[in-house]
C-alpha cells in the first residue's frame, strides 16, 4: 500500500490519544514512526536505526519504545530501549508483533497500532510507573520519514 493512502486511513488523533493515555500511567515513552518508500531488507534494523535517529535512547530511564511501520514494504517492528528490554525479554516483542500481524493482514491498521500502544503501555506502567517528577520526554505525534 502506498504510504500516503496508509496515512489517509490512519486515525492520527486515535493513535495520539492512545499514546497519551498509555503514557499517563508510566514514565516510559512511546512513539510511532511511519516509514515512506519500499525496501527489501528486514524492518528491525531500520527500526533500531530510526530509534537512535529520533534520540529515543536519551530518555532518563532508557524506557522508550518505537512502533515502526513501513506500509509500502508491508513491514513493521517494535523496538524497546535497554531498560524496557531487560524487563520483558524477546518473548514480549515476538508476541506483540504476532498480535499485530492479524490486524495488519485485515488492513485494520488503527487497531494494530493502538493494540501495540496499549500493550506497551501496560508493560511500561508495570515496570516504570508514573511518579511525581515524570515528564513527557518525547512528542506523542506520529512521525513520518
């Protein structure tokens, strides 16, 4: 699917509100990145590079998560910083990506992305609860590139 069509179908407000709600219970940070264009290689290395380019490794508790979607390439990945990964391990990411897959196959993109946000939010709230000095370290809006 062409990226502009995907972006037109994506409910930006719904996604942003899901991020705000999830982050309301945690000091963790969640971002959604939509990759333009097509590529043949695996999405995970691209997502890891984008994570670094967005400065997501600079959060105070190393507890940021990136949901990376490349609609034209029909690929996606979820990347958590070291603080998050230490808490959940590879199994969490594998299950999350599997849960998203069915919604992407049915072209229910909003559900796939908000499901990921909600599950990541639960994980972050359990291990990085919101405290009095919690600040929003990263923007909540969808990023494109």
